[in-house]
C-alpha cells in the first residue's frame, strides 16, 4: 500500500493522488537529471519521528541545491494527510516509512514538484536490524576534505542522485555482503550509502560512542545526532573521528544507524568478524526507540 500526497498551492493539506497511476511529467528534472532532494523518516502510531530535524535537513539540502521548496508547514500538513490516509488503509500497522521528495520541476517551469510518499516499512529492513549486517568497505573516490573545496558536489545534501549509493549496495550484495561503508581516497571511514557509522568502546564501564567527523564529507545523520544527545544524558562520552578502518576492527561494537532501519549491528567487515555487543545494542536501541 503506497499513499501519495502532492504539495499543491490549491490544496492546503496536500492533494492525495492514486499511486497506481502516473503522476509525474516525463520532463520533470527529477526524472531527467535526478535534480532534487528527499528525506526518509519513520512514523510510529501515526506520528513522524524527529520531524523538525528532517525538515531542517530538507531546508539545508534545498539551500545547497539552490532549490525553492514548499515551507515546513506545508510539508507538515501533507505528512499528516498521508499518515491519516495510510492509517485508514492499513489500520494494523504501527509503523510507516515516510518520504518527502522535491524536484526542480518540469523543464522550463519555475516551480518545484513536491510530494510525500507513505509506505509500510519493508520486512527486509526490519530483518537486517535483527540479523546484523555483513559490510564491505568500498572507496567513494573523493578525499575527506573535498566537501569544503567543491560545494557543487553536493556532499552533505540529501539529493535524489542516489544511483551510485544504490549501485554500491548492489555490489555488496553481489559479493556476499548486505551493506557498505564508504572510505575516502585518503583512507578515512565515511558513511553507509543510506546510514551513519557508529562505534563504541566500553572501558571499565566508561562507554564512548564515536562517529566520523561531519567535516569529512558525509550527510549529517538525524539519528546519530539524536542518539548522541540521548547517550550523553545517560553518561556516555562522545567522540567524532577522523576514523580509519582499523578503528572499526578495534571497536567493541560497530553499527549503521538511520531513520527507518534504526540501529543495525555490523557483524563483519570485508569478511572479517567484528566484535559485537548485544548489551550495548539493546541499551542504544532502547534510546533510539524513544526518539520523538
Ligand atoms: C548517505 C546517508 N548517510 C546517513 C544517513 C542517515 O541519516 P538519518 O539518520 O537522518 O536517516 C542517510 C539516510 O538515509 C544517508 O542517505
């Protein structure tokens, strides 16, 4: 079941359309050039999680793309419409994946095309959370300082141009793994194609949670940020890279975290088993469950 709600100035709360029918113009720059942005977030019991953070990142992606998108209130209203419609169609589901999408619109026009999509969370996504991930380290081909030097690469924006990220995941699957951690050409750990990297140390009860530094050319994760705040309140120390692959092999646990799959343990890296910690995974997953 997919619910689609288009943001439309003529419909305050958004315009629900039939997801089984074509809705985009073939000349939409989102389709012809991948020129646009998106956000993915989780809704639980009809309430979107971390919505302010997602809307803030959407605005920052729009600024990076120099793209004029509907304001936050218009997105909120369309999301509410979508979640209401989804709950009516799927009353037994407690969770939903919500995507916000905006493109530069049809060629020659000046208005963005923007819509909200609500779908069930795929069972395979939930299964990975439980089973853990076999991960390959793959080169991204950029060095870790390129984001500042080359803003036109849109590193740090959540653009629709995710074909490379999806190709990396397919490459991993074709080589016996589930997911990917990208590395920079100067050997730094970056991020997953759709997730942020986390590692933990537990030294005599002092627990430390570490993630790659944002300045290394990665998307700022809303889940990592919310988890860092929650973990700090529980007495965890926090750290920000630079990280290199040996830090992953030396950690007490490594995870990939993102808004829909949430916290998924990494069980192996390039075929080598990693240390895992069910206790730390449970502790951090409990914090993740409480995100609002
Ligand atoms: C490249 C990339 N990094 C990190 C993340 C994690 O971000 P969030 O926690 O906000 O979902 C995502 C999410 O899809 C992503 O695409």
